């Protein structure tokens, strides 16, 4: 059967045709109505009376058919409009908090852009402020109370934000990020609204019997006549990030210097990409001295980068950017390969210590990357020591444990770096089997002048001994620090007193020099 006859319209047409034909037969048989008969009779002379009757019936049927179709179409249009409105709502709203989303904001931006710049509605002529708000510590809460708990928290937070009267429209920009548009606020009111927002969000929230607390960072700026709303929102965001960098529950109005900071950071990121591509970042090596024998027992590789303008950029700065941008893997592989080749120039007893940053511990391929680099460059696994900090262990303990186990099994040594500066040093020592702990240089720098610090260093050395783990003291700068550490039984020393980080050629001269001195003494 053709598709038309299967549709509602087709079925209606067919039934009307059948009905029409029946009527025609009945009409023809019964000489339908006097008027119609008389009227039809006029055509009798031409023998067309039955044809005219057929036309009249067909006309009536067509009329009824049209009325039915129009009613149907109208119903369909109403349904379609409803479905469209629903789809539009779904596309422009966040299903969890029911707040308009980023797409709705973009639409508002477009609508504003379409309106002629000088002909904004009255609302736009009054001052408009955009606030960016981002929760602090939401991830931690999510881990604690689970995904559903995190959702419940977001719903409650959005209700609280909407309940603040002066917020005209509230958007959820995904995750734990909200944008608020408010109009007609003075500077004092803007500050007050920021404080209100922080207070509203930070009040404890009761979820599944837990009273959970999150923080909030707020940044804001005014809309400027003629600009797109998204530019204002972008500045509010920059201010919010700056506020966040100053610790939780801060608010800040946008300032021009924030732009400069972002521009400087973007330019540094671009330079870093290029430097990694051109292999312009190189490892330097700082000696590690066995304090029992005075021998050099290893070198720690430390990344060094001097940019094209001759300015040397501190490792914490470029390592931080590399971590945030995911460039760390490429940088790590390059530096490790370079260091492995350099380490082959030293005596077999000398180990290579290499820093692994916390974000790398989330990389499931880390161990295979390390093994591959060692194999290609010919350095045996037992000559490599990996230095990690506590932060590397607490983010994803299961993944970290798997990585450390694999490395250990292959003979790579593991050192716990910056020991004593984190929140959970002892917990980490209990959980993993380290080969070495490196007492952070902050304890060594001040411990001779501070009795309490000295006791802490003594306790750390005792801890190492009782767990049968070697201890390294970092940042030894003065002979009296060294003498003291030797007396206290520290195993390994590192610091400017022995040598600063140096290029590979200088390590060879350093080793020769050190051997001569040791032989002479
Ligand atoms: P770290 O691993 O704790 O490295 C020791 C830092 O202390 C080095 O700073 C070193 O130059 C410095 N230092 C050594 N002896 C002394 C001393 O006697 N006195 C003082 N005041 N400082 C001393 P550097 O090279 O600036 O590196 C800083 C941090 O950057 C490193 O801390 C490490 O966390 C990171 N880093 C450096 N290179 C790499 C790398 O290739 N990969 C990764 N993931 N991190 C790296
Ligand atoms: Ca280190
Ligand atoms: Ca360290």
C-alpha cells in the first residue's frame, strides 16, 4: 500500500472517498432532495445530471476533508511548538540545578550584540556587573560524599545563590562555576554582594547526615558600553582566578594588571612549547655525597632553561606550566634520555636521581616510558633513582602504589623528596617502602639556630635508621651544618657546600678533582 494511504491524512481521504461514493450512489438512487434534483435537472438535457451530482458530493467531501486536515495541522503545530520549547530549554539549561547554562549566556550575548550598540534597553544603560564564582575544595567534598552527594551540594549552592535578591540572572557554567549578572550596583554594593555570595556558599550544607563545607572565590567587573558580555565575563573570571590564588573565600574586582599577568603567562607558555620542541631545556647535575666516605654517590638532575633573551627561568615556574599544560611528559622524556646518556660517562657506582612531578603519577604509562628510555639509552635500572614528593602519593594512592611497585621490582630506587614539608609524611612512610628520605632544605637551613628544628632533624634521622631507610640532607651550605649532620649519623649530603647544579662537562672535572682530594687526604 502506498505510504500516503498509511498516513492519517491518507486514511481520512480514503474513507471520505468511500463515503462520497456511497452518498453518490444513494443520492443517485433516491433522487437526492428536490432542490438538488431540480438543479441537476437543468443539466438533464445534456445527460450530465449524474456527473453534476458527483461533483456536488465531491465538493462537499473535499470541504469536510480540508476542515479535518486544518484541525489536525493546528494540533500538530501546537505539539511541535511545545517540543521545540522543551528542546530549547534542555539545550539552554543545566539539568541538575535547572539554571541557564553557558549556551544560554552565549545567546544573551548574541541578543545583546544584535541590538544596536547605542540602543540598548534601559536595563543595559544602567550599570551591569558580572560576577564569576567558583567553589573551593569541591573535588575533595565530592570524593568524601560521593557523586550524588556532590550533585546535591551543587543544587543547594545554586538555590542559595539565586535566593540572593540582587542577582538578576544566575548561570551555571559547568562544574562548580557560576556566573551572575546584576544591574544597578554601586562599588559598595558589588563588594557586599561578593561577601553575601561567599557567606551563602560557605555555610555548612547537610547532605546524608554529613555537614559539609566548601569555599568560594569571587571575581567581578562592570560591563563597558559597547562591549560584548563575554568580555566582561572573561574579566570577571580573571579576577576570580586571582582571588582564588590568594586562598579560599576571597573576592576581587578586576584590575588591568591581571590582564598583564595572563598575557605574560601565555607568552611564557608559548616560549616553553618552543623550548621543549627545540630541546633547549637541559639537565644540570648536583652532586650527592656519601657522608661516611666522602665519595660522590650520585647526581640529581635538575632542569635548566635560559630563554632566547638570556634570562634563566626558575624550574618551579616552568615545571609548573609544563604540569598544567600536559607538556611535562615530553619534557620528562627528553630530559631523562639526555641524563641517561650523560650518566654513562660517570663511574658505575654513581646513581642518577631524577625528579618525577605529582601529575606524572596519574600517567598509567609512566613506568613503561621510564623503562623504554632506560633501554634505548643503555642505562641499567639499578643506576636510576626516582625522587617523588608526598603530593605525588596522595592524589591517587592506588595508581601511585602500582607505579612504585613496578619501579621497585625492576631495581629502580625511590626517594621521598622534601620530607617533612607535607601533611602526611609519616603516613606515606608507613604505606610505602622507600629507599631514601630527603630531609627538606628548610630544616637544614635553620636547624643550627633553632633548638626545636635540631630535634626534628634528629628525630627524622632516627626514623630513617629504625626503618632501615637511608637519609639525605638537602641544602647544606655551611661546614658547621655538615659537621653536625655527620655527627648525627646522616648518610648522604647535598648542597652548595659540595657543589651547585652544573653541566655534564663540569661534573667530569668535579669527579676528577674530588678523587684527587680524597686520595691526598
Ligand atoms: P628539589 O627537587 O627539592 O631540588 C632541590 C632544589 O634545591 C634545586 O632547586 C637546587 O638547586 C636547590 N638547592 C640545592 N642545594 C641548595 C643549597 O645548598 N641551598 C639552597 N638554597 N638551595 C639548594 P632548583 O633547581 O631551582 O629546583 C627547584 C625544584 O624544581 C626542585 O626541587 C624540583 O622540585 C623541581 N625540578 C627541577 N628540575 C626538575 C625536573 O627535571 N623535573 C621535575 N619534575 N621537577 C624538577
Ligand atoms: Ca629533588
Ligand atoms: Ca627537595
